[in-house]
C-alpha cells in the first residue's frame, strides 16, 4: 500500500519549495556562501540547497520544532546574539530573547514545549554562561544551572527527560547530564569534550574530544549515558566535531575541519563509511536534521545562485537512502 504523500508549497527566496514529508532526508546548517552566515537546508544527496534566513547579519545554530513547522536560530541582527524563530508557513522571524546578554545554542525539546539555550544574562563575566529553558514564544524562562563555570551546548535526550551539556564547573570542560528541570547534575565524561548530542535510541551521547585513544585532533566518540563504554566514531586525520544522528539512526552528520575550511560530512552508522556532503571553500557548520526528512525542490537557477556549480556535482556510485 502506497503511503499517502502530503505536499505543502512555500515561497522561499526566488524559488518555490515543495515539501514532501516522506521523501529523502534533509539537513540544515549555517554557511557563509553570500558574504555572511545564513541558515540553509539541503537534501543529503547534495541537491536543492536553499537559503532560509537570507539576512545581512550572521545567522547560525538552527534547531527544529519536532513537527518541522519552525526552526529557532541565533542571529546578530539586533547587535548581539539573540534567539529567533522562523515560521516556515510564512518565512517570518520573531525574536524570543531581548536583552544585552549573549543568548546562544538553542535546542528544541522533543515534545515541542521548550527551547533550551545558553546565556550569560546573570553572569559578571561574559565568557560564563548558564543553561536556560523557555517556551517557544520566549516566555516562562527558567535557569537550570547556577553553580558557576561555562555551561553551554544543551542537547535534549530523545525522550525529553534529560539534557546533556558541556560544563567547566568541574575544571576540565567535560560533558554533563541533568534532568530537564536542572536536577541530578553529573559528569558523563572524565575528559574535556565538546558538542554533546544523543543517539537516536537515547542510549549513547556523542561528543568531540582530543583527549581519548591518543588522537591528535578532536575526533568523534560515543559513550553510554552511565559514563561507560567509550567508542570512537570517526577515523579521520582532520578535526571532527558537532556530531548529530539522523532520527532514523542511519546517519551521523558532523563538521570536518581541514585547514581553515569547515564542511559537513556524513557517517553511515551501519558500516562507518563516510561521505563529504559539502565542498564549498567557505565555512559550513551547525548541522541539524530537518524533521520528517523534508526535501527541497527549487529551480536550477535558484540552486546555481545560492550554491554555485561545485555544489551541483555528484559523487559517482554513491546513493543515499
């Protein structure tokens, strides 16, 4: 029996985007393809990239509502980093935080009720931040960490019960874990690490570190939520960071840094095979999977304008499913 396909049309930029909730996987990320950083989405077959924010200020760190109706992100369009949300139905952005502090690292909860983020709004030193949560309308903000240090990059567990984050409160910058209400905080790693995210089944936490297995540059690892059974995910000579697993558990997207250039790569979970997704001379980072695998369909003219001919090349023999 064929699945019923639901299509929605959205006018984004100069191209009409058709969204099909059952087709190939789609990823979003930040990239500096037009002179500043904007949020893009693209099929993982390396086709149909579209600029969503298209603003002269820098935009980064996209995180999606579970139903794909909106995404939150960080923008400097009002002079300092603030959290914004763009509604996909009308492509309009609204600001959620409004203060002179630095508000960064938004993460949407699996039930859609909360956005976690990091902020220095109640700190004396700008480099120190705490983890907060707020409703997607910017109200009912609650501070979850309050014992000092730099607390950042919150990541929700798939069941919404836990938040992983990085903290320097322990003196090393390890990955920590806490309940969604800020209680039962504890360290998961015993070494400095960054970029915590969760496996799709909620049993492991992924992160990047150069403090394990005698690696020479930051590399991707996984660890059980109880802090045991560390294993290496990537076997690459260059820096690997920002891992994030697809909702179906088939792929891990991550950022690979070679020289001064950052690109998005993929690891196939089943066999560890890696593929390079972007090949732009600029910087691409903050990968996030778009809910429901929303593919993007735009005109050839739009793709060429936004991405350039290099992005339209294909890898012979590589098929993404």
